[in-house]
C-alpha cells in the first residue's frame, strides 16, 4: 500500500516536472541571445544595427501566426505529437543559426525558431489547464512563470560567456529544447481531450471573453515593452549609470517577477477581485518612479515595483484564459492570448514612436516612460470603474481562482 502511494507521488511529480519544463523556453526565445548582438554585428559588419536587432525580435512576429495555428491544430492532432514537433522546430531553428555563414540564412532559422516557439508557448499553459484545475492550476501557473523567469536570468549570462569565445556558440543555448524534449517524451502522458465537466472551472456562455483577454494581453505588452527596449536609454539619459546599470535593472525586474510568482496563488486568493487594481497600481507606481525620479535608488525601486506588477498581471491573464475557455477549446484560447501578447511586443516601438509627435521638446526616452505611466494610469482607472460597476461576467466570477 505504501509503495503504491509512493509510486503515485513519483508519477505525479514527473508529470509536473515535464509540464513545467516547457515553460523554460517561453522568455528565452528572444532575450537569451541579446548579449551576443555586439559579437554578431562584428561578424557581419555590412549588416545594419536595425537588421541585427530585427534578428532578435523576428521570432515574436512569427509566434503570432504559429500560436494561432497551434490553437487550431490542438483539437485535430495528438497533443504530444504537436508539442514534440514544436520542440524539434525550436531546437533546429535555435541551434541551426550557429552554422550559418550568411546573415539572411540566420533570419531563416529565426523564423523556424518562431514556428516552434508558438507551439511551446501555447502548450506551456495549455498543459497545465489540461491536467490540473482549481487551486492546483493557480499554483502551477505561478510556478510556470517562476521557471520562465529563472531561465531568463541564467540564459543571458551563459550566452554572454559563450559568445566571448564565438558568436556561433551562443546559439547553443537553445539546446535546452533537447532536454525538454527528452523530459516530455518519457514523462508527459497524452493530455485528456477535455477536463471532466464537474472538475472544470469553465463558465458556459463566456468563451467570447477569450478574445477580450487576448486584447488585454496585447495592450499590456504594447505598453510595458518600453521597459526592456528603453531602460538602457533611460538610465543613460538620466546620467545615473552605464550599460552594466541597465543590465542590473533588467535583472531586478526579472527577479521581482520571479519572487512575486512564488506567492502567486496566495495573492490571487487574498486579493480576489481586487488583484487587478493592486497589480496595475504597482505598474503605475513603478513607471512613475522610473519616469520622474533622478536617483539610482528610486529608479531601481520603480523597476522592482513594475516587475512585481508584471509578475501578477501576465500569469493572472493566462489563468483567466484557462478559466474562460471551454474544456475542448483551451489551447485555441491560450494561443490567442500568446498571439496577442507577442503582437503587443512587436507593435510597442511603433506606438511610442507615433506618440512622440506630441512631445513638445522633451527628452524622447523620458517622454516614452511618462507616456507609459499615463497609459497604465488610464488602465488603473478603468479597472477601478469595473470593480465598482462589474459586468455580468464579473458578477458570476468574483474570485480569480
């Protein structure tokens, strides 16, 4: 009897490990190789810096389409087969770029990477929704984000070290996909076609909320993404640090999100309907400090607060997507959210460039962060109004868990 319980416990842990392992690939798709861009520009001096940076962000554009395609195929193909196909594409696209002698060929492999990432990003949450429900689902979505951010902290350090030997070695970081492939191949069972009705948190009649949640994910990312793309310029414009200070700021944000994710389930349970107001308030406070402070300490404090806010907001959005999706349509709903968030990342530079036309002589990067503060302030006002005057869907579900 005791050995039976031990075997069940071991199998359960293996399944959780395999589910969470997919999350390791989420953030590192783009961010992990950022430190090697300078080495790549030296290897291809004829390529403009704009195109070098496009190599970094190109997968995000491809993910928009591949994630939507994944949502459609998830109900037509075995989920394990689809996941393994994505992992193989991820590995080929990531590592294959190391063997290229032409920059255009590297871009082709980055497109392949984006195709695979669209699959893995969708399944990182869809698998949790397929196997778990209730409080366990909330905990695992928080843990999933912890895994993503932990890898996002470690991988750039490893990539920078590898790139110091050769820019080609830096692409070896994507070999982690092989480890994930082996773990899921041996430990991940085929997900059920649909969660049992009595255990599912699906709320009939609310599937249209999937589109609204995807739009919210896009709006969040289009506003927030001025931070990763502009924090170095902000610190330089303030004259409060160098590139190392900017790197430290990025690490603070990631660590803040990681720490807050450890308490994600407790925060969702404690704040309930007020969790959105709380997390957006953190974003407003964080961006206000970054936009208007003139000291390193207050700037870093703003980075920390905004990192905490994102550590609640994005996994909270993904949790909502699993709750409002029908059991047979979870992957498609999550794929819409993944596509929305990546579209927001891609459009963010264009949004802030467009809004610069109303900048009356101020320092551009400071104006960008001030604009982000205003946009998050508007979001806070909207969330307060919805809290006071909830919609019919909100009345049916006042508890985020």
